[in-house]
C-alpha cells in the first residue's frame, strides 16, 4: 500500500470516528470522553502506528490530537517525544473506509481503547 493511500485511509478513519462521537455524544462512553476532555481542559496528543500484518512492524506513523471531542491529524510521521498509543492495521482502516455508516451507527465497533486509556474512562 502506498503512503498516500495509507494517509487517505487514515484521514477517512478520523472522519468516521469524529462522526461517530458526534452522532452518539449523549451515549456512553462517548459522553464520558466529552466530560473528561472538558473537565481536564487539555489536549491529548498521541502517536499512531499503522501496520500491515504485525503490530510490532509498522510501516507508517501519524500524530493525532484529541481535543474538544474531536480527533485531529497533527502530522504525518513520528513526532519527537510523542509516545505511540494507538496501533492500527491497514485492514481496519480499509473497513472503516469501505463502510463508514456501519461504524457511525455502531461506534462500539471502533477501536477506542487507546483513547479510553488516556482519558481514564
């Protein structure tokens, strides 16, 4: 998979995740994400590693920021001093790209563990 293709899939995944949080903001655990974000009044910046088959051998990296109940792309690549908090497979990104409505309607299908852990939810 080309880097450009990976970036496109990753950007689509963020759009889907943000849409899922917005559509379900009054439901758990998404309401807790918002509450934690507002209470702590901070922005959470984490690294993301994209892999094909093995999470221990990523081929691409991104830095994202969670703030005010949105996940935003900060940079393509590793940022110095930012820990990798989320390891994601290309296959997962492709599934989100192929059927975003499924994940927006069923946000429990999305990988929120990295965010839950960091927010203490």
